[in-house]
C-alpha cells in the first residue's frame, strides 16, 4: 500500500514538473513587436530565459547623440530580455533593456495565449509599468522592409 502511494506521488510530481517545463518553454521562438519594427528571439540558457534582437526595421532619421544609447548598427544579437525564471505561470526576476533609452528595467513576462507574449517593464514598483504585446513571428524568413 505504501509503495503504491509513493508511486502515485512520484508520478504526479513528474507529470507536474514535465508540464511546467513545457509551459516555461512556450516563450521560446521569434516574437515581433507591436509596431512590427523589432523581432526578438527568445532562448533558454542555464534554465533562464533570454531574448536577443534578430531583426529590426531601420529608421532613417537623425537621433540626438546620446552616449548611453546603443546605436542601431550594433543592435543585432543584443539581449534585451535577460535572466528570467519561470514560476507561477510567468517569467520574472529578469531584466528588460530599452535600447533607445539606454536603460535597464525589472520586468515580467506572461503569455496571453500561445501566440501573444505580454512583456512588462517597470522601475521600482510593479504597478508603475509599461506593457508591450509581442506576437509570435511564424514566417520562415525575416521581413524585408
């Protein structure tokens, strides 16, 4: 009887662990910003989740020279999402880097559905935040605009 209870407990624990792992990996893949001007590729490294820029739309206008802002020519492969850990149906504990502002914010990520990633960045207080809804990018090639 005790062996049966132990077996059932182990089976439930394994199933829950496997399910959480699959849920956590929902974030993996390519995501396009609401303005359709940046594609971020989310990946996993050392059980943490990251996102790097793999494509961006170039805007041809003069920007003020700010030494803290990363120039567009260096945007490729920069991690803009870093060190997120999955727990309780969200990725949290990580940082979001705003390239145009040259600032890093705390943040959390949630999935609205399998093709909508909700990324929220905040400074100090979670209630004072900015949220962006990224859409899964399913095309085989990157855009050409």
